[in-house]
């Protein structure tokens, strides 16, 4: 039976002072960039509202000045917090407001195609896995097949190259401790081999040789940190597309106009 008291924490602050996507769209931050007639953040909030497992939403960012000028409403309880100095610290700030026994879905405001059904499937599968932390991945082949021309960093494991999709489930207080490890990794997010290096030289060697599986990564994280991790493999390529550049935004608009993303909100 699925727990229905999840809290969603949404990271909605720009990483850089002058975000190029926001500048191209003429808005004060990327979260407010319009796509299909709605700000990116409003699309994410709408998809979370449609997820029956989500009880409340914690929004970390944008800045207070921007939020006061451009507040958004939600049919579910919505709590705004100012962003911290980095994504990992913002995630920790958001989770600190959630009771420790409640599961947390962590996502971002720049998802191109947020979908209630994908959020629901990810949360249910994460919960059923019985671990502390679940991380969403999408097979790279599905992403490039559905979205030709999209540029996404691939994690090249032995069981297939995968794209990350900004979906994380923190299911226990122990799982939340992973954020401290994340702080060491966040500057390397575009360099997969440096991320793997944190798990040891042997693990890195197996990755570089193409012999490391996602299951082995999970085992090494548990060995190093004592945190039980599971990768949730999603068959939804739209979950792996976020808006990092003006080119991403242009592609997302063209795919929506062409009707190639059924169900995207």
C-alpha cells in the first residue's frame, strides 16, 4: 500500500547570477521562463498537484524579491524558502522542514515535461524498493530516440548508458544524510568519471573499462556511506529532459508544438 504523505522539495533557484535561459526569455529567473503558456515552475507544481502521493510542497527559491513579485499558487500546501548557496544546501534546507519520518521527493523547477504519472510511478517504485535513497535514471537510447538532437550527459554503466532525470526519493532519515556526500560531488555533475572516483579506485577502473553496473554502484555507496541506494529505471524519456540552455528551451517548444510529448503538462 502506497504512503500518501510524501512531501515534494523543488529546487527553483538559478545556479548562476545571470542565467542565460532567463536572459533569453526576458524574465528574472529560469523558473519563470514560459513554456506552452506557463512558467516552468508552474508546470512542475501542476504535475505535483496531480500526484496523489504528494501531501505538501516545499519550494526552495527563487529569491525572496522574485517570489514576492511573482508568487504562484498551489491547491496543496506550499511553503517557500530562500535558496541556499548551492543545490545540495538548498535540498538540505528544504528537507529540514519536513518531519523525518515523511518520505521526500526531490526534483527541480526546470523539468521540460513534468508529468503526474511519472512522479507517481517513481515514488511508488522507490517506496517498494525498501531502501534509504532512490535515484531516477532513464535509458539513454530512449532519450535520443524520442528527442533527436538533445544533449544529455550519459552515465555509461555495463547494464547500459543512462541519463539522470532530477528525481530523487529520500525515504528515511538515513537517506537524507546522502546530501552531505552530494556537496562534495555537485561541481562534478558533468564529469561522470569523477563522481565514480569518489567510490574508490577499483570502482573507477571498472567504470572506465565499461564493467561497472548500477547495482555495483549501489553496493559501493552502501559500503562507503552505510546508505541503501536503488536506481529506479524509468521508461519515460521525457523525464530526462530539463532546460539548461536556450537551445534546450527551443527544442522543448518545438517538441510540444509538434505533439511529440503526449501527456506533458
